C-alpha cells in the first residue's frame, strides 16, 4: 500500500476535459486498490477560493467538477498537531537555504504545510511545483513525484 497526497496544481487539472487531465486519470487508474489517494484540506480551501474568485462560467463549472471529484474519490487529510514541528523546521530550513525574507517566506506557507502533511503521513506528494524539489533536499523524509513530466 502506498499513500499519495495530491497538490492543488495537480487536482485542479482533474476538472478539465483535455489530454493532460485524461493522462492524469489514466495514471490514477493504474494505482492498486490498496493505495490511498488523498489531499490536504488546504487543497479544498484553495480550490474553493478559486471558485469564489472566478468570473468565467466555464471555469466555475470546471472548478465545481474538480471539488466534487476530490470529495468523492480522495481522502481529505486535516491539519494536525503532528505537522507543527515538521512545518516549523521545514520553513526555517527553506528560509535559510534560499535566503528569502520572512515576508516572502509566508508566500510558501500552504506548500510547506502540504509538504509537512506528506511527511507526517509518510505519503508521496504529487505536484508540479518546483518548491518541492528544493524541500526534498532539505528533508529526506519528503517523497515527491511530478506526474506531469
């Protein structure tokens, strides 16, 4: 059994009707029945924000389809105290590694929280976000794959 946590930039593809979405769905269908597919609750927060901020009816429908797909097929991982130290250590390491300011480091909080959940859950994080490549260098417990490459 393998546990996966999908980042928002991957799950947002699922509501679309295109080749990239179909390829991603094919990849999901190749997983075993014992594998666990999940998202952080933050992914639903980000998706819902996108829905509320959207002006296009087509985009609203895609995001709504996406949210419904996630709620139907993915486990939703809540934030938990077990991620608290992981997040703090990861954020300090990232800030020190990149040299970014505290203010700029805040822009990455959601990605750092999702990475912290993946570490705490011993899950493979699926994303297309380059920050996770850097975070893997900073914490050997973070397992990351980019299914869009």
